[in-house]
C-alpha cells in the first residue's frame, strides 16, 4: 500500500515538475528533475524487489509450517487409531474375564455336583453293605447293640452312643450319633 502511495506521490511530482518545465524553459532544471525522478524510481524498484523477496520468504515459511502441521495431524490421527485399537483390545479382555468368571462358576458347580454324587454313592454303598447284612447271622459284640433305622442296621456303642456301619459283622466307620432324646444324627 505504501508503495502505491509513493508511486502516486512521484507521479504527482512529475506532473508538477512538467508544469514547471513548461513555465520555465530551463533545461538544467529539467535534467535535474529527471535525474531525481530516476533515482526515486530506482529506489522504489529496489524496495519493491525487497518486498517481493520478503513475500517469497514468507510464502516458503508458511508452506513449511503447513507441511509440519499436516504431519502432526497425521501423527495424531494414527495415535487416535491406535487408541481405538487399544480400547477394542480392552473390551475383548473384559469379555474374556467375564467368560472366565462364568467358567469358574460352572467348574465350582461341577465340583459340588461331583462331591454330592460321591457322597450319594457312599451312602448307597453303605446301604448295600447294610442290605447285605443278615440279622440272623449277627453275633452279639460286647459293648455294642444292634439298631435299625429306615430299614438299615447299625451298631451303637453303648458307652458313647456312636453309630457304626456294619462290615463283616463288626463295627466299621462312624456314621452318626444317637442323641439323648433318641434321635439319630448322621455325619
């Protein structure tokens, strides 16, 4: 903008000088004025050249800055994509942990069922042992009394009231206790 103002100023000076020349036919004045004008034009051309160079430098710097910012933007986009992948992996890990908890619960239930089945098979084995027991072949054992409960026979220790299963007409393992009220409590 300043360059245009200066150029306008020079043009108006040239116009004024040309009026003076026409008013006075002084050749020297004209020559000096032309020299002044040429010097001023050269100065303006130099200034314009410098401004063009500054503009080019500014454009190069701007292009460079834009390139850097674009690269930074690409890096940020890649980081975001990686974070999205990490989030997806975390989601999958959570699902795996949830499934592992369900598996563990099911394994615990299976273990309980197996334990229950083992206990039932032991009870059935005891029943089989007792069912094979024949009362007519039983010989009295000192300190024990033959007791029946729900069609099963047991030996009761007369001192402790403990109930034993019968193996080969002898006391086996302790299976329960006869309390003071006459009720049987099994282990």
